[in-house]
């Protein structure tokens, strides 16, 4: 995802709770390296998404999205089915265009898709699209 030639892994934790927000959920991007994925775990703090919203539940649907914006880097899609961004539990999907130096945080998403309908739970399940299919959206 960062174009360094090593495989990367994205892991979702729907019920992540660090003692701040109750069951805020999280997604973690582990960057591969010559030392393996263990080195990516040591650098974890830079590449994690926590919702900072009680019961927003990002994490059950996370995936590499392919190269959405055709910049040569595979991108990341994170669903947050109970995110409330104007409507109660409307849900959201966050797209992050990855590059050599980037951070995953809700405020830095390159695209945020919302349902604008209460209780819709958008982001509950992710279905992959090929790059040419993204262009039709």
C-alpha cells in the first residue's frame, strides 16, 4: 500500500476499546518490510484508525481497495457501520489513498461515503470493485 514492494496487511477490530470511547472500534494497517510484518507492528501507532465515537464500530469490514485513484499505490477502504455523522447510526465508509508517507485517521480520509439515513448501517459489509468500476461511481 505504500509502494515499497512489501506486502501490507489491514486488520479490523470492531470492538476495540482503549478505555476512552466505549467500543469505538479500530482498524490497523501493518506495513511489511524486509524484516517481515513484525516491523510493521512496531510502527503501528502511525497507521491506525480509531473512530473516537462510542459504538461507531470501524473494523468489521476493512480491505485493500486496489488502486482507486490510479496513482500506483493500492488504497484502503474501512467501513464503520454505526458511525453517526449527522444521522444516528447511518454508517460510513472511508477511503484512504495510500502513498509512501500517510496516516489513517477519520479527518484525513480522501473520501467519506455516508448514507444520510438513520439506522442504515452503511459500511457493514464491503464488496471489492475493480479500478474501472470505481470510475463509474
